[in-house]
C-alpha cells in the first residue's frame, strides 16, 4: 500500500509562493491604512473647526470648555482630552485641542510618522486648515 501526500519540495514551493504574495500585499495594506488615517484626521479636524465656528456665531464667542463645544459636535470628547492641549490618541493620530473665548487650535499629528500617517493637520481660529 502506497501512501499519498505532499513532498517536501511541493510544500516549500507553496510556502515560497505564499511568502511572495505576502511580501507584495502587506506594504500595500499599510499604505491603505495610512491613507485612511490621514483622511480621517483631516475630516475630524475640519469638523472640530466647523463646530467651533458655528458655536461662535451661536454663542457670540468661541467655546471656552469642551462641554460648551459638545453642544455643537457630540464627538468632541473623543478627540479633545481637555481644552488646554492635552492629547488623545485615535486611529493612528494624536489629537490636541486648545480653546478659549478668543479662538481655538486643533491639531492632529501621526503617532508614528510614516507608518500611521505622514501629514500633520492643524485648524486655527477662522477655520484655517493646514495643510489642505
């Protein structure tokens, strides 16, 4: 009775092909994740700035506390640890928020530059987002 199975050479060929496919796919997946993180950071910073501008029109001044800003954007607590620049880490980016009665600065910088993102976004009073 003869046993049927794979030879060592066949197994090595299959492992080699899988390794080659992984070497091609993994860098592409990392690039896609980085692009998604950057797009989310830009959108989040823009949303925070828009909410602050809306709040300034409604209140007659810029929000002074996170609670005051929360009335205009419910997710603010997720991105702003406090109103004095404390950092919050979400989706590969560190967010910091500085707000007072005269204006605001929102910033998102990559946790690991080049891996989780490669662009730092900042929005300042008046809705100026850099880089665009």
